[in-house]
C-alpha cells in the first residue's frame, strides 16, 4: 500500500519517465511438454539515481497514487514490442507478456493502442500477451470481462493470474476472456510436493475448469526440482520461476536455452544444482551439460537418497 511517508516524489517520477530510469527485465516461461522456451514475462525496474534499483513492490503503489499506472503500462508495451521485434530477427519467436492493472483494463483505447504497436513494429498480434490479476476483476467484473473479450477478439492472448485467490466463478474462467491460467505461491508448492486428493482444493478445481475450457495452465514462482517434477502430471503445461531463471535483461538472455530441462525432468540427467545453475545461465559451453563421471554418480546417489528422505518427512508434515 502507498504511504505518504514514501521518499519518492512527483519530481522523481517525472524524471524517471523523461530520463529513462525505468527498464524491463524478462523471465522465461518453459513448456513442460517438450522443454521449449515459450516466451517471457516482463517485469519493470526503477533505477533511481539516489535509492538504487527499486522493485515493483517498492513503487507501484506510489505510481498508482500519482495516476501514472497507464503511462507505465504504455512504456512496458512499447518495450515489449521492441524486444519482440529484435528477438524475431534472431529467430526467437517468444511471446512477451505484460502485466495489466485494473486501470489499464478500463482504458477504452487499450485494444487499439496495442494493435497500433503491432503495426508499428511489424509483429503479429500473438507476439505480446497480457497478464491480468484476478483481484482486478472484483470490481465491475462484467465491464472488465467484456474489455478482455475485446482484446482476445483481436488475437491478443490473456492470462488470468489467480495468485491462489478464488474470486471468479468457474463459468467466468472461460475461453471467451482468457487463453491461459497462471497459478503459483505456497499452496501450489505444497500441492506439488504432496499430491493428496484431500489437499487439492482450489488448485484442482481451477485445473479442471481450465481443462474444460481449453486454457493452458502455467505454474509460477517455481523454485526447486521437487516442485517442478510433478507439475506436468497435475495438468500444468508450462512453468516459470527462479528454478529456471531469475528475471534478466534482453542482453542477459542472448545465450539463454532451455535444452537442459527435459533431460532433467525425464531423469536422463541428474538434477545437480551446479549443472542446472550453470546450464541455465549460459549454454555456450557444451561442457556445462556433460554427464557426471562414475565417482560423481556415487556421490549423486547419496545426495538423492538424502533428498528423498527430506521429501518424505515434508510429505508427512503436510498430511
């Protein structure tokens, strides 16, 4: 929540827009079916000359209180279009998703503005998608759902970010408004690590609703191998999170590849933390993906048994 005691000022915000203090970082989203990088989600950073790099949680409420959220979204949409056009020259057909606020959904010019960007940057309408927080649809839901329907009719993919909430009915989680469902957080982590029918609750209901409506489902905020392995069996088609990659700049993702994912998930390559971390950081050196020597395998077996014991203890605690 915004506080009047915030050290940020209107002058800071004006300078941030005029002098380019805002920038975007991107986190890859990977397919759990074939391991491909499907796209990236964009996040904004404020490089404040006095306070350093600020995360969205440190300034979005302030920007909203100043009535500048739509300006921020406009900046991110332009940056997404620019990055998409660059990546397509490199044969990377990744979709870039941009987060919308309730104010953005209420903007009657949003659909036309996005279509103008597609024309200006010579990119298709499916090159940029939007993420909508479920909480943004609690007020004037019919009006805002109709606005999303208009976006979707123009070929723009829309993801509903539920964040563990249960605010929309299953009938509203419809292909008329959405293309994708995103779920993450503590409840998902517990569900992934301890799949028990009595523990499914909202997550299972949402997965069933998404499947019934033909929506893809992405797990977010995935941080470890124990969480990622069961997700495909649960019905998730994609995942993103720090397990795969921390948000990075366009330049930082130049050597990004997700070729390491499927061997890890299928058990062809042990989930060694060092190999995964190095592989996802830079795949330029093929030595990064070498299989372990025999002495390393013995050590890995011991580590695996320890991990299994820890997982069993966690499952008991969760039940």
